[in-house]
């Protein structure tokens, strides 16, 4: 691949994870972020054991664990009766089965771990105000075309620019995202404002007809993350729009008051209309490849969006490191290893929203009966395909965990 940099469009979690993985493999990397500063909006992220496999490969496992809250259970509640449907213990048997814990973390804290590691790595250059809107390529290089009119040439271009990816528009050309009709409202509140009888050390989901509610502790128990979702047939994408508490409550009038009180304690609610895309297999165009939400945007219901992006980063780093002499073939190998796993998460995320989180009547009663019958061991078997992680990721971590990032690096203002 010569001495040219690998270019990455997008400085979110996926883009920085890819930068760190590639830099650890000896590549020089240039991250091109469109925003005026590198950061993350949003609140909590759930991290399955597969995320920790990736953290360890990327050399930031210690730092990520220091920021995380390790919950005791995954807890599913009936939002109409306030009774527990099922609980999955996340104690030693879970950790032994999957080789790593389950945790929750603030999105900003997690992004900060990646950002500091990238800033301190001598092989990584970070540029802001540098939106990639298109690209040109020849047989030996690829040139990112920026909104400013500037051109940046490298050996490979990775599109990690999210749901509305300009790189995907060129590689796939599938138009607008699919609007799900589900609206999610998010709030973060100080722990002392969370009802005391609900301050559970669990990632808790209340499932109700056409809606669900999620809460869990964050940031060393200083705050609680609140996420409530209504299948309200919202027609168009919305991102981070402020809404009144009364507006949110109006969509949850039919649920038990114990669940509603969570919403009443929320403040500064913001709304997102959830979108995803159909799975596709054409992530690669010569020396250009997609990663994370640019490749496989998914509904949030498996809590795997960030985890899949980090797995992508590990697989991409491994593929390019072992295929330096033919980057186009290496990118095709990366795609082939990731497409079916991520497509499964995309499609099943939709299905669990429909059949587990939002059913009513006899459908919900059947869900409760089936889920209550499962033992912890049964649940571990059910989840093994996803929490066990990408076999390549696990093998790479076992064989070659990366050293912690070393000093240098700086942010350039494009």
C-alpha cells in the first residue's frame, strides 16, 4: 500500500476504532471529520461481551472498563402489569461463558476513550471541518473530495460517516434511509431523581403495546439513562429535537403507573425518529469500503450498533494488515467476513421490536410464557451467536491484543 495514509471519513466511534486498529497494524491514518470538533451526542450505550473483545484488541480495554458500569442483570418487565417477565443474570457464569462482562457506558465517555487513544498515537492524524462528499480513485490510490473543495489522497478510503453517509451514496446508491415509524425520546437524570424503588443495577426494559421503556445507571452511578420508544408511525426522520415531558407522557398513557413515573422524572427530553436500511452486500468499491452505520445501520433494539462498528474495525484492521499488497482484495475479504453477521443483527433488531418489545394481547401473553420458561443457561445459548462475538475478533484478540496507545498526535483544522 506504499507510504500513503489510510483515509477515514467520520470521527465517530466506528471511525476512531478503525483508526486505532489500523494504526496499531503499522498504517498511517488520517481521520476526516465534518464537524468543527470531535465529540459524540447522545447518552448511554450498552456493551455486550463482544464489545470488550474489540476493546481488548484495540488496546483500550483497561480504559473502557474504567468508564463502564457493570450491571447485574438484563431485566424484561411487563409495562402493563409491572411484573418481571424474564431476567438474565450477568454474573460469573455469564462472564465465563462469553469471556467478558456486560456493561453500560455514557456514549461521550466511550468516544473520549477512543479519541484520547487516537490523539496519543503517532500514526493517527485527526482533521475537523473536513466533510468528505465524494471520491476519485485510480489503480493505485483514492482521493477524498471535501466539501471545502480540498482533495486528500490516500491508499484506501473508509466510509465511517454514519446513516446519511456520502460514501454509501456513491458505493451503494440506495437513496434515503428507511423510516421505521418508531420515535425514541431520551433523557439523562441524576440518580437521586430516579425513583428509589427503580434504582436497579440492571439494564431494564419495560415492554408494552406499541411502546417500551429502558433505563440503567451511568457514569459511576451519578446518572440514570432513560430511553422510551413509541411505535407512533412517525413519517419522517427527526434527530435530537427537544420535546416536553407532557408530550412524551401522552404516548404512554396505557402503561402501568410504575413505568410512567420514570417518564415523569425525566427532564430535557429529546426525540429521534429511528431509521435503518436494508442489508446490502456491496460495501466495497475498489479501494473504498463502508464501516459501521454507513454499511449496516440498524434499529437500536439489540443494543449492538456501536458493538458492530467496533467488530468491523477489528476485522478491517486484520484484513488490511494481512493483505497489504492488494488492498482492494483485502477490503473484499473484510466485507465477506462481516456482511452476513451484520445483516442478521439488522433484521433481527427489527423483529424483536415487533415480537418482543411491542406486542399486545395474546401475542404478549405468549411472549411472557415462552420467556419465563427459559433458564439462565437457555438464555446464554440463545445469545451465544451475538455475545460470543465475531470468531475472527476473538481469535485476533487471543493471538495479538494491541499495546496501549503511545504519545503524540494532534487535531488539524481543515
